[in-house]
């Protein structure tokens, strides 16, 4: 494919600084005085990965696909290819069909929902191929943006009815009915299509991009399984029973940092249900809170009987850099075991930045449109990343050699 000379392949060292004050334009370059303020955030991007425009999953539970698709678009850029707008709904449709099939074969004991994992896009890419957005937008039901409530509930109701075997056995027709539902909402998948004047099948199109799904590795870090072994990641949305390599937390961070510093994007599955995840403000942090013992005997506790909930809310009333918790492997595990950390959302890491105090953050590309303060991006602090990451997906060449050797990764 034609090369784009305007895009750098690999990470770019940048010096852009962005300040946000209440009611201000977040794209305004900060002044020297801004950098000393702690009632606002001033982010300076240090490493930046070339990335395609932010998209909008709208009212659909398909973050996993938007993250994985954006990741492959950016991998194509990293390899020197053109900017591409790939179809998310081609992947979603194939996953819907395969989830339905597995649900019936497993007597209704597997997950049949809109959610998915970071392994789903490589899975579809390898098994079915890929398509550009212009060939398969998946909007055949009177909406301009994705709205999947009716589709999700209708498909689940039908497949659940099939699984109950009202005819005492499974018929030969039900899969055609599933295809009919998916055709009605997302559209029939064309056998061939034309892109930039050339005719492709989904398989030949995927192959022409230069993406090899086998080049990517999924990593996680929890202590209920041994390190340096892979295991079936135990969340409902891992409907494929995909395996993730388990490594220590410091090495998970080392892989992520090495990737971003060398131009490799990273798919990031994380918990965004935390009160410190402030989407509109464009930042995610876990501030350090006061211990109950510290409150006893204070003048505040004498005159104001604050509830635990009020103290918790006060902890998250930050508008600039604050002290954060120290995250250990043990604390991370406790959060996961207690389900304080949940499998919420798939996104993409596309850079590293610092605030005005020098603290590092990861620049995150989301799929909730570009109308937010940073145009659909936000900055995640290092403690938030360490505590709330479920798993990552990255090209195997982005894994440092010493870690690659430990996990038996062949480059």
C-alpha cells in the first residue's frame, strides 16, 4: 500500500504542553506560571505514538473492538502503511455469531453479551479477516451511530430459547436465524468489496495490511496463578477462554513503558468505575486518603461528624496533582479479589506524559467520541495504571528481551 510520508513510524519525542483550567480551552499552551500551580493539570507529552482519529462506540458494549481495531490501525501506521478506517462491526458481527454458537454448545453456561476481550480482534482477524469501514459500517437499523440495546437483547432472547430445546433437540435452522438477525441490524457481509480501486475479500484485505495476529501477546499480572505461565483469564467477557501470560507487576509496567517509548501502541483493559476516573476532566488518579486513625482527635472530627462516604468523596475532589496511593502486587491482588477492580473497559495507550510536578501519566485513547476536553483522550496516572489494569495486548517485539526470555517468547 502507498506509504504516508507525513506520519512517523515509531514513537515521537514531543514537547507539547497542555493546561486545563475550569472554563478554559485545554489546548492552550501553558505559561511558566501555570507549571507551578497545583489547582490544575499541565500535561507535557514526552512520547507519542502515531494514532488514527478517535471514534465513538456510542450506545454499544463494544469498547473491546474499538480499542483493538484502533490498535491495529495504529500498528499499520507504525509499519509505514496508510491511515485506515477499519470496520469494528465486521469483527463484532463475527463475535456475535461465534458467541451464539458456543453458548448453545455449552448448554447456556457461557457468556452471551456485547462485551469481549482484548483477544477478540486478533481472533476475528485470523479466522475471518477484516474490512474497511466504508465496506461494512454495521448501521442497517435507522441509526447514525451504534445503538445495540435491541440487538443485544433480541439476539440473547432468541439464542437462549434455542438452548432450552423446546423441540427436545437443536434444529438445523437456528444458525440461519442468527444470521438473519445480524443481517437485519448490521447488514450482510459482502463476499468481495472494492477499496482504493482494488477488489478484496475480507481475508485478502486483512493479509494486505501486513498484520499478523500471531505477532501479539496478551499479558496480565495477578498472584492467584503462577508467574511466567499463561492461564485462562477469569472474567466473563473472556468467552474465548483465551490465555494470558502472567508476569510480575513491575514487568507489566516495563513492557508498557518500553512499547510506548519505542513507538508501539498498547491495548489496555482496565477498571474505569473508580471515583478517581474523571472522564470530563481528562484524568484518572487514585488519591491517597486519610486513615481513620488520622481523623480521630482532630478539630475537624470534633466539630464535623463526617461519614465515611463524605470523607471518601472529599478524597476525590481534586483538580490538579495530588499525592496518590502506593500500589504493590499485594494491594493490586486484594482489589481484584474483592472485585473493587472490575473488568470494565477496553482502551488504547498511545503515549507517555508528565504533569507540572514531573509525575508520569499514560496518554489514553478512548472510544467515547472526541467532544471531551482532550478530544477523546485522557491521562492516566501511574498508580491508577498499576492498580486498575486487567491486561494488555502488545506486539511481541515491544517486550524487553529479558522478559521475553522469561516467558518463552520467540521474536
